[in-house]
C-alpha cells in the first residue's frame, strides 16, 4: 500500500525525522483561508505517481493571492492520467543543499538495500546510469531492526563529504539515516525514500519529500499505522504504475503484477491448475495467451516434475507457458521476458490482421 506524501510525512514525524511544517491538505483554493499560513508556502499535488514537479504539480507561493492562483492551476492538472484533487500545503525550508536516501528490498534475495547519494532531487535511476560512483549502496542481509552503527557512520560520512558539510551536519544526517531505517523496519515497508533530503542553512537534514510503500502482506499487524493516518482499512491503489505496467498499458495488453499472482497456494497446486486451464482452452479451440512467470515456494520439487511431464505429454497446449523454476532467475528478468512476449504476440496479431 502506497502512502500519499502527507501520510508518509506523518509517519516520518512519528519516528522523529525532521519534516517541514505541515499546514494541512486542501481540495480547493478557498480552503487556504482556513489555514494558519506563514508565507512563502509550498503547494504539492497529492497523487501516487512520480514526476509531479516536472508536470507542474509542485509550486511555491509568496502570498495568499499567488497561492490561490497556483492552487487553482495545480488542481486542474491530470498527471500521467490521474487528476489532482488534493494539495499538501507546507512551509518552505531554507535549503542549502540536497541529497538522496532510500531503503528497499533486493528482488532476488529480499535482503534490505540502503542507498544514498549526495545528489538529491533527481531520479536515482538517472544517477545510477550516468554517475554510479555518486551512489553508496549496501545490502544488509542480517535484517537488523536497528541500523548497525558502522553502517550509519559510513553513510553519514559519505553524504557529508559529498555535501561538503561540517560535523553538525554529519550528526544530523546520521540521525536521519538511522530513523529512516527504523521507520522502514517498524512499518514493514517495501520502500522508504527521501528525495530530496535537504540540508538547511543551519545544517539540519529535513525530509522535503517522502515516499513510503507498505508490504501488503504485513498490513494485518499495522493497526497502529491506520490509527495514525486516520484511515479505516487497507487502501488498494493502482495509480502509480511501474515502468513495466506502463509499458504494457501503452502496448495495449494487460499486465498482472507477479507479486500477488500465486498467492499462498503451493507450487504444486498452482502449476496443476494453470496447466489444466491451458489444456481445457486448447481442447475447446479457445484463444490462447502466453504465460510467463516464476515458481518458488512450497512443494517445488513435485511441481517441477509435474511441469516437465506435462510439457512432454501436451507440447502444443503448453508451448506458450514459460515458467522459471526456483531462484536462479530474478523476478525483474522474468518481468522483462513477460513484457517482451506480450509485444511479440501483439506484433504477430497485427501482422496477421494486415494480411
């Protein structure tokens, strides 16, 4: 479950991270009158997608008149297909520099991954491609509930050096690093990210932005989170498309996120059901669609044996079933194969239709 920025910042604040003062959220320019504001202020569109700034969804206003005008403009926006109906209004921090700090999980090993860069406010993917040396990345297989002191010190020193900071800034960065890690663990996060983590003129690290994604499988034990955010139940959001989902949507075919695909059924049950469905459709002459995926979990040996035997027995019915067995192939590569297969089928259909 993805959190809106104002929700993520409420979580950060509860964990002791320094955030800009939050004046509130509004749904119309007139709502500004009900807030106790000190100008200038930031107006930020609340949609669960990236690239809000480039789309004009984040603006600074110096007074009430400008805030109302810019709020009206932002509320008219549709960013990557999603209309803006809520704005966060917060204070403007005295920025002297910016960096990046993020924590996620490795797609193959599921170990915790921490990344940092002294270049904040830009896509971390861009930095990784153009200046990989500007990123400090560490895998933490121990999955400690608290960040080890040596790692906290290493990351703080790396960022402080890149920002040309002093000892006061280094201490503030270290505090932010440890608290972001604690947040990641306490709330069962899949991702906890600050971009940018700005440095103020008085050497304080402030989370100017916030991205938090909670593991859906752990929501049952996050009652305190729902209470903190004032929401009654888990929110199913589909507004932030991954690159693979967006590519599939642009290509005109449906893409299913493989992380909810098999559920908690055993591999044996999963593969038998999948093969039966394909054989039944083939026997009836119904439309066949390619299936690309990975099978890892309970009863894997028997599932592997069943799959191998089935492919020998009914090769035509299962020719478009491509299942990677085990952890040898990471999920990212499986997804790429699935997208490629989808485009291959679309092109073949287009070629047939044109004849």
